């Protein structure tokens, strides 16, 4: 991670939370080397609020600082090996919205959750469907995930029971971090996407499928998702993704005017999902039906304001191939076709002790691809309820 | 409003935001008369975080201060007429959750949104259904509500259009303000409700029914609600509602253990809904199926943590009578039976310029009933989209 200069919040034995950028296997402490008060904070929020022009200036300054060998002596005291720092949630999350922008994922899930009905609901190709998730349980990569307990009722059970989820799953997503806020009543045009969105993180939308399928009609997912949502520790600026930009695919029917998008925020980002160290899927972001600029335009179409720290996610990234899907429920055909791991064990859904790591890459302007960090989590056993 | 001593945040020409309690038609500035650093803030959040024991001490101190005539001289400089202060959002909202706890409302809405299906979904009597709303668009009473624009498609239209909502509605709700946070992985027992919840506000969950009905399958309400949610300016402590506590009604089937509730948080709170100064409905909270203690236990049943400033609402309060419902869509039978106002005009849904005011009362320990403040808003015309 050199040229992308992602931002994060780190601490060491001696330093409380400082803002830094990752450079190779080191982190550069920005509090002392860049003259910007907003960077002397324990979260990125104040910096995110500065807006696009200042983001660009600071990035240019850091780029120069790092590129010029004459500065090596000057910055040396502010470089820390990544292996020796602890990373934290990079920003305080304001509102968290999750979309559902992969046609393949929505089709796969629709078949499983609503058998006998058309898999895509009638609205799906007219608007990017989304809903609000729980901002307070967004956690940084590395946070252990306790298996959630809750109500679940299988179709063949006559009444629900309370217990640890039996269908703990992942969702591989790309998420967008809002910097510049907007006023109540303002709709953000697709063309203004990069004025408001600072950058991206990788996101794992942990899902308890049995809780979700029992609870979600009619008001949507709630406890099946709200126990934890993991994000990567580094926010990669949009400015680092110029070489990844692509046109989005054809949309039929033509979206309404407010969703019209020519900004090429389709993104050439390739994910890799590892379960206990073994690659089990390689979803590609480029096939997503709705662009993030369309998501943002829709999110604000009713005048809902944006706040610095708002986070919105793409929804599960799934392609047409079995090895391109972003969730276990798709990978294992709702658990009917478990996968076999290298140690000979099988998985329909996650077991206690399992480690899931999602990584991603994007094209570098210099050729080749660079990493966007990773988001990882280990499953811990459920905790019995207190009486 | 004397004995309830509700908390709010006010400013005057001379004072920036201060925390005060309402006493009759005055507000007592607490920053100088109570020795508590958390009260010298521009929001209630630091005070809410202090926890139940300290809430009780401060309430006792204020009660004594106000009750003893010997203190009159001392507090006089810190009393301001309510008519001369400006009120603000009393606390920063962390996560906002909306429940759906009135059987009558859920039945009425189910009939209209899913005709031909059983009006209550199969899960409704097993768990208090809820979903996350947008915390960033919770606004204080008095904030003007701009008619939202968005996608809507009537059943007889072949494709959606983008435009101002044609079915702007209200939802009369009681909402609960979380003070004491909890750790990730902790389920809050119903018996611990009052350790975490500081008090209540009145809430109007403005709803664009046409946007909502088009968007809500399968992930729940989103833009039909997220444009604005109004709350009253004063937070009434639970401590002021002791005389309002009632057992909840019979629940059949018996809820699962984690929802078992003997805490009597059914509440004798009566609402009054005025449209342009005319009372159009009188919903009563006492008929709600799920108690707020059950809502909180469910919200955290999967280990989701609470943060200070979390807000959760009851869902629309509707009783069996036509004059007891908490929304226009129920009051006017989905617009088919408009109501007639005193000026001879009719309303199926809200028109530009309409003023909606929701007030409520609860029993006073001394006999009679006291007011819980009000939540009001005026509808402004839609703003054309920027191109």
C-alpha cells in the first residue's frame, strides 16, 4: 500500500490514537508532518469534513513528502512499522445504510427467501434498494465476532426458539465514506458524488440468516444484521481509485432522471474471500448493477441530509459464477451443498473458531494492482443469556 | 409542566445552548444552579451517560431547589420565560430504531399494504418487529417539514415517476431515550429497562406512503421515512411517569423467556392529534401490545450494544376506534374516506401549509394529568430538483 495513501487511526505503546497514512509496511504519523489541525484528532471525522479541495491538497503534500528522498530524514521519526501499531475504527460512523446493488445477489437471495415468487421484486431495476443498519455496531477489522443469539424459526418448526444462530454468514461489500455533509432538503446529483464521498472501505456485513428470515417481513433486516458489521482499518481515498473507474453496465429500464449517471463509478475492484486461510470465492465489483453515485443520489432523493461519517455499502458483491459470490448462503446453495475445506471439514455456514478475511485489489496507475487492505474477524462461541 | 421536570436545551439572545428544566411557563438554567459538570454542555448526552443513580440525585436536588420558597431569590436570575427562549434538539441521536408495537396499527396497515394476505405477519406476536431509521434526520419540534420528492408508483400505474409525495402522513409515537450504554454482547433484561432508559419524548414519524409502499419490499421502509422524524423538545424522565405505569395486556402466545416482562411499563399516556388546530384523533398508549422493556430486550437480544443517545420509538399508537388511530392513512381509510375540517376543506393526506401538533398527557401523582409537551411541524411545498 504505497501509492494509494490510505488513512487510518493507530496507537502505539507511547502514542494515543493518531491519524496516519499507510506507506508499504509502515504508517506515517500525520499529526506532526502535515500542517492541518483536523489531522490532530483521534478520528478522521474532522479531516473528512474539510471537503474535496483540502483532501486533494493534503494528499499532494503527503505524496511529495514521501516521494522526495530529501525528506527521508525528516519523516523517519514519524514512521512506525505496521506490525507494531494497533489500529482502531478510523471514523465515527454517523448513519449506516446498506444497499442491495448486485443483480446476481438479489436474484440468488430472492430465490431462497421467497421461493415461488419472482426473485427480483418489481422495484429492483427502478431504484437501488437500501435500508438503514446499526451504526453503533460497526467495528474495525480484527474485532472478534460473538455468535449472536436470537429468535429463529425454520419452516418446518411450529414455533420460534431462542438460541445461537445456526446460519452465521458473511456478506462481501464495498462501502463508501461520506466526508462533506449536505443540508436537509438537498438532493446530491450523481455528478457531485466525489464532492461528498471521501473514500472506500471493505465491509463484511455479518448475517444470521435464520434470525433474518424469521424477522424481516415486513420492515426489513434487523437483529439478523445489527450484532456486528466489520470494516477495514484503512480508508482508501477515491483519488486513489482513478485507474479503477469503469462505466457501469447497461440499465434497462432507463433509470429516472435523478438516477441518470455518466460518472463511471463502476469500479474494477476484485475481492478475495478466505475462510480459515483458504480462498473460497473471488467476487468482482465491476458487475454491480447500481453505481455508488446512483446510491448516493437515491439516498438523498427525498432531501435526507448527509453527515460527515455517513457510511453506505454496496450490498453483497456477487457475480454469476459459483466462485464469484459474496456470501456462504449463495456459495453453499442455502446450506444444501456445503464446501469442503483443505483440512477435510465441511462448511454450510460459519462455525465457532472460523476466521474470515476479505481482501481486495484495484488497478494501479503504474500498472499491476494494489491492495485495499482487508477486513477480518474470528467467530467466538455464543454467550448464554443472563437470567 | 412543573412536577415532571423535563430536560431540554435552550438558547436566548445572550446565552448559547444551555441545559434547562421546564417549570411551569419558565425554564430554569441548570448550568449555574446544579453542581454537575455534565449539565454544562450543549446537549443532554453527557448527563444521560451518568446513569440512573445520578439522574435521581439531580432530580431530587432540582425538586428541592424549586419547592423551597427560600430558594426563590437564588434561582430567579436563572429562570427564563419559555416564550422568550429558542429550543433545540435535546440530545445527539446515536442510533434510531422504530418498532411496530400496536396490534391495531399493524393490522390496519397490513390490510392496506398487503391486501389478500393475513394482516399480521406470522412473526408479529412472537417478537416486537423493529427496524433502523435515519438518526441524522431526527429534528426538534417546530422544524418545518419540506414535502419530500421521490419515486412512487400507484398500483394502476405501469412505471414509477419521480415527484413530490401525494400521500404525506404522520405517525403518532412515544419514543424512549437511552442514557446508560451497554457493551457489545450484552442483552438488556426487561427488568433492567429503567437502568438504561432515561426518559421519553413524543415523536412524529412523518411518512410518505406512496414512496414507502413502492420501496419497502424486501428491505423495509427507507426514503418514505428518512426525510424527517420530529421529536418533542423536552425529555420527560421515566421518574416522572411512575403514576402512569400499568401492566401490559395479555400476550398470547406467551413470549419467549428473554421477552418475559413483569415490569409494568405499559403506560397511561393519552395523545391528542391536532391538524390545523382541530383535534382529529386521540390515541391512547395503554393498548400497545409490546412494552418498551420488551422492545429494549429484543433490540439487544443479539448482543447489539447501546450507546448514550440511542432513541427507540414505539411505532404508531392506534386503538380500535376510528378516533383513536395515530395516522391519517388509518383515519381516512387509505384516503378513501377523507376527513372534513372546520373550514370545510377535506383531507385524505397532508397538504402544503398544514400544521400537525401532537400533544400528550400522563397521570400526575397528585391527581389530574400533566402535559408531556408537544411535537409540531408545518408542511412546506416540495423543492424542485436541481439539474
